C-alpha cells in the first residue's frame, strides 16, 4: 500500500481522499491548517489519518512526510513552492493542482537538482486538457493550430454572471487577472486575460470563451517548434466575461483582489450541481490533406465512492489521482525530475482506475 500525504482538506482534497481511499491501494495522511477539517474528512474514509499542518514549519512538514511515497498539494498555489521544497528535502514525489505559471516554473527549477519526481498542474486545466491536447497532436503529420477550452459551469445558472462558485476563489481570480501564455506564429507570447472572446455552441448550449491564465500548463514549452498557434480559453455562458471585465477594469478590483474575493464569496452561491465542458480542437496536415480533429466532452456532478461530488471536484481529483497512480505504479516507467502531465498517453490515462471518470466513448470517436 502506497502512502500519500495530502496537504489541503478542502472540497478537492475531500474528493481526492475519497478516490484514493476507495481504491484500497492507498493510505492517506490528510493534513490541513484546520485540524478539525482534516479530521472531518479523514473520519469518513478507511486507510486515512488526520494531521495538523503548518507550511511555515519546515521541520513539522518533514515529520508529516516521513515514510510517505509522495505529497499531493491541494493547497492554494502560493503554498506549493514551499511544499515542493519539503518533498525535495525528504526525497519523495510531489504533485499539485496549481494553475499559477510562476509557481510551476519555480517547481520545475527545483526539480532539476532533486532526486525525486515533481509533477505539478495535474487537475483538469491544466491537467487532463493537456493530455487530451497532446494526443490530438499525435494524429497529424504537421499541426497548425491547437485550441484548448475548458469551463466549470453551473447546470442551473440564475444570477447575472450565470456562474456559481465551484472551486478555489483565489484560483478563479488569479486566472482572470494574470497574463496568459500562448503560442503565436511559433513564438511564446503573453496575451491579456479576458481578451480574445469567441462564441460557439456544443450539444445545443451556447457558450463564450476568452483568455485566462494558467490553463495551458507547460504546453507552450512542449509544443514550441512543433505547432504554430496554441491557446487556452475558459468557457462561460454568454455575458459573463463583460461583467467580470466591468468589475476588474472599470471598477478597478484588479488592484484589490482581496476585496473582490470577499464580494464573490459573499454574493455568488456555491453549487455541486455543475458540469465541466472540455473542448480541444486541432488542425493540421495528415496524409497530405488539411484536416481537423476535435475532442469534446462534458463531465457532470456524480456520486463517487458513495458520496456526491460536484463535477469540478470529480474532474480535478480524477486528474491528479490518475496521474500520480500511473507514476507510482511504474506504468510510465522510472521517473525522476520534472514530469509534464502531457507526457501521459491519453489511452493509458482513460484506462486507469481514476482516469476512467473522464471516459466518454463519444468523445473518443475516430481518435
């Protein structure tokens, strides 16, 4: 049985605990700054224990990591570089869910001299979306464009934003405010968040998509020299982007993110009645013909391991659990240093016990 230290006992942490515990192959140390919250989650699942966490106490973190195979951080992205350093010091594996570009760059730098493995950005976006996109690229002789689109959306939107909180508010605001990487004419560039708005329909629903930060993960670096144009956009219901732009740019909340967070968490209800819309489109040349391949899927909230979870909980937890399981079981071969999640073959991921939660045979048609 593998031992995983889970740092962070929030909504995603609970879903991760449920998946790993229900497999019967993992022992989980649920660690959180709120000992009561850690106990609440660990008390619901077998092969778990709860622990107090203080990320400002390196010695304490090392004690928590003693005897573990890896640490999985479901903490705010601002904590992850510190946790990754503790993993390096303890010579164990590391994974996280961060969408923050700078944090991932810090971890990549740390991995260069570490003797263990480090795999950040393993949720949905970045995460599974990178695995699906990398697979589409293998279907062409030459790839011209790669478009990656993801949205965690309420099924029953009622407010003007047509949105409910389903995951980290800090992460949401970070995506809306920070510059966004893209590949344009083969060069890595930064584009403004909320720009590049487009409209499309999928399965009878109308959506908009616009630039947000972090969703590409390391794909620009991976595909530079192979693909001319790569970009990532977040999917929302029409009208959402204009209202967010009004808050950030016209009312200047981009300069006071703490205040914006308070407003969001006070005024926007949470929900677990959600869906995650995933759309990847690639164009290029195959057998001397210009062609297009598309991966499109929607994952809905569902009951997993006897408990109901929102779609963003399911997809994020399944993303990281599938990725770490493939590494820890040796299915990807011996690993050391920095691992890009897009190195995981799509078919291997979807065949995994946890990755199967993404499985949509319709989406795999002709892929």
